[in-house]
């Protein structure tokens, strides 16, 4: 069932966060894994969990904005930051915005409803 899958995901996310920093890269316009899902994970996860949204971008950021994703991963590994000149250049070239979500607060009515339903 969906509830058992959600519970398993939540448990895995929390357990993994005890051993490693989890970086979740989402497309803000993803029709399948809507931003509300990523923001929910950010709220539930340990503080070292990082959520980054790329827009405009759908379900496959690594295919839709490969240079931006590559520079984002490089920035996170080398500088431990979502901000770097090379990332800014890649995002500008692919005409996308990269934003780190710090608190996971839902932004839309659907996000608030989803948040309420999955408590």
C-alpha cells in the first residue's frame, strides 16, 4: 500500500541521515514527484539533509539540465555549498534557477493539503 511505502521511505531517509548527508535534487515542475513530496522529506529528515530544486525542470534533472546538475554535485562535494560561479554559469546557460530549500515549508495549497494528509 502507499502508506507502507511512505513509512518505509521515511524510515530509510531518517536512518541514512544518521550516516551520511542526503542530497535530494528535484525538478520543481516534476509532475510525478511534486515539490510537496521533497519538502515533506526535508521536514522529516535529519538537519544534514539537503533539498535542492531546479526550475524549470521536470522529473529528470540529470537529463534535462545535465550541466547544472554536474556543477551542483561538484559544488556540494568540493565546496559543501550550493553556490559557486561555475554552477551559476551552468544554470544561466541552461536557463534554470537553482534553489536550496532550507525548511521544507509547503508553498502551494496542494503542498499544504499533502502535508496535512501525510502527517
